[in-house]
C-alpha cells in the first residue's frame, strides 16, 4: 500500500513538473500568422480576387480566434511585429461583435507596449463608426457618393491632430492626401 502511495506521489510530482515546462513553438505561430497576413492583404491590394474576401476573412478569423483564445492577444515579443500586425488586421476586418470582443485585449496589449497604439486607434474608430458614433482619431473614410472619399464624422474635429500626434499618427491633412481628400478644418 505504501509503495502504491509513493508511486502515485512520484507520478504526481513529475507530471506537474513536465506540464509546467510546456514549450510553445512560436516559430510555427509566426509562420501561420505570416500566411494569414499575406492572405488578408492580397485581396485588399488587388493581387487576388476581391470576390473571395469574405471567405478569406472568415478563414483567417477562425485561425486567429483560436490563437487568441489559447494565448491571449499575440504581442510583438511573442510573435514579432508582423505577426502582431496580422492579428490586428484580421480582427479589424471582422464584424463588430468580434472587434468588440477582442478590443479590450488589444488595449491591454498597447498598455504593455506589445501592440501599436495606432492599431488600437483605428479599431476604436471603426467600432465607433459601426455604432453610428463619431470617430476620435479620424482614421476611417467612407465613400463621398461621387467615386471619392470623405472622412466619417470626427468628434471634436478641431483637436483631432492633437489626439493623432499623441499616438504617433501623422496630421490628418497628410493622411487625407492618401485618399485624395482635400481636407480643411
């Protein structure tokens, strides 16, 4: 009886030690995120058919959701800058429910300097826009109805460049040029 007890105790002690030393293969996760990044951007840069964007996005979301649910928001020190960017892009291109679910994790990651404050601002603006509220950082544009772009309404627009500068965004006038918008406050 005593032998069985000691055998059980040894198995328990060594079992705890083995499970506590689980090694995570971040190189495999980085490779997976690199592929996800390429797929996400291919349809948005014209290198692939935009007709498949919803399908591609949904496949990417399944993979990224599984990774986040297992490891938390994948920060730069865990998966590198590109891997972190891939996670952001997939969630940024998801529906609002998924964005709202993972936005607090992104905020926490930014506070820990593991993710970009610019990414957080873009997602926050997108969520606000989808909720019919004014955006904060002026990162979101919409069709102007004439084949061009305009900024979605911005909260406290006269101070938008102050908010943009605090997180590392360029002045809105420069950002506007990228979309062909002649921006004036």
